[in-house]
C-alpha cells in the first residue's frame, strides 16, 4: 500500500519546507528516493533535508563520489546522500555497503532507478519531481513504514 501526495514547489522556500517536513520524520533505516529529470531539483531537496537535520555548510553533490556521509553531531541522524546517476549496473550499488549504513542511519538516494530502485521497500519515501516549464511538483509515495508518519 502506498499513499501518494502532491507538493507544489514554486520556489526555494517551498522546497526547503518539504525538506524540513521529511527531516522531521526521518529515522534510521529510511530511504528517501529522489527521482526526476536532470535539473529537476533532486539535489536541492536533498540539501534542504540535510540542512534541516542540522548540517551547516556546503553539501556537495555526490555525483562523482557516488556517496557522501554525514554523521552526528553534524546532523541529528547518521545519513548517506547518494547519487546513482553514474552507475552502469544496479549490482554496483550493492558494493557500496548501503545496508550497513541503514542499520543506524538513513539514505537519501538520487537516481534510485540506477541502483535497482527502492520503492518496494516499506521504509522508502519515493519522491518524483516533475517539471513543466518553470513549474515543479514533488509527487511523494509513502511506503508502509511511512504511511502513519507522512499522513
């Protein structure tokens, strides 16, 4: 069972507000899977979540490093920000040891489809950012573990 909600993102403030909402509900074992085209705003939303968890300073895009980790006290919850765009095979994601991170922390995954996807995971909040001209809307699908929290 998945619950789908739509969140217009007319400006940076709306994206930051959505990031704060997600961060407030995030717990160990969760995956926030961000999908959408190039330039849709996935990294902007990831940065908003990371900032809402307490990180101050730059949040580099993990496009080339693939994963960037954040640990307390820098953030409230151990977190991995991953960008799977450059993976050539979903099996490469398994080599990153993400399951180890998820025991104590959460994962923000950009381009989740390149890593085999996470939407089947009950701990996944899948967010697809659609763009049309200058308009953006985040379509969130909450997995079973998120349903009560996401509302």
